[in-house]
C-alpha cells in the first residue's frame, strides 16, 4: 500500500455569482511511496497549488479521493482536520509563516504545544534537531532578527519536530538567495535519505532536480512524470528541462 494515493482527482471552482465554472484539476491520479521525494512542477495556473491545497486538506476535491495510509481524507471530519494536519503533515512555506512575536524556539515547539506534548519530551526532540539544522545558537532570537535562510531552517525544524508522515513544501526556496537555497535543498536531500517523505511544489528546475521523481501538471492534468533513476542531479536537471520544452513553457520562467 502506498503512503499517499490520489485517485481521479477533480476540482471545479464556481465563480462568485455562479455564472462560470473553472476546472482546476482534471482526473489526476498518482501515488507516493514512503520515503519518496516528489516534486510537482507546472506553469502558473496549471493547478499545482490547488493540488497541494487538496493534499494539505485545506480544500476538498469535487470528485475523486485522496488517501493517507489507506484512510480517505473524506472520512476526516471538518472539526478534526486541524488535528490531522498537525499530527500527520509537516509544512514548509515560501514565506516561512513564523510568528514574529514568538522566538524561533517557540515557533518550532508550537505544534507540540498544540498536541499537548510534555515539556521534557519537547526539549528532547528540540535539541538534536536544531543542532543538526545549525540554528542551536539562535533559537532564542525572533524571526525579524535572523536571515531568510535561518528563518527557513526554523520552519523546517517546526515541520520535522512532529515527526510527520509527509513534508509538504510550497516553493520553499522562493524567498531565499542562492546560497540559502542550496543549503535548504541539501538539507531536504539529507532528511529524505533518512526516510522522510517529501512532496514539493516548485517553479525551480534546480530545486526539482533534487527530487527522485517530478510530476508535471499542465492545464489541470498530469502531463508527464520523470524519474531520476541512476542519474545524478545534473542528469535529472536535463530531464526536467527537456520535459519543460515539451510543455512549451519558456525556460526562463523555471530557471
């Protein structure tokens, strides 16, 4: 059984006054195995962000189903969705989504506080995690006192501290400079090699080249998918660029 299954997913939005309907996703199906690192690419308006929102239980499909470890998302009660996200999914966002009135430490621990985890257990999880991410010396600082790369590392720590089944990353390098982007992608590569499942939406061909598999969405449909196989990062990058050419998307948009 796959960790995540997406079966014939459709999403239709109705305009404000009900005059028009927009089909954002059309019959999308794929699965993600435990320990995979999957990137999702597509031009603006292709449906990739809609897909990520559905995977995050932030929205519901019009038709089709999503299952995590065989359990359909449709069976999760609305009142339980926040707890489900907190307990099973880790999120890394482009704009970090850190609370400026909380220290980095408090931001990282917040999901555990909401879970009611004892403080000694929080500390036991926190110390090795922030040390590994290289932010142990700044955890008492506030988000406005640190760099973008350090904020994103804190956001990754917040996502990992609940030991989620899947990390969902939305353009995680979008607000970072090239050095911080490379450091984050190396970090994702490391945690994936240790068994963490990652699903990442990105415009960046370089970011996607770190993944083991890339799904391409076009006009709401799954256009193609490629696997790294035995290729290195450079080989995967070339595969991505070749596929983007087939998509007839300007290469600069994804550079």
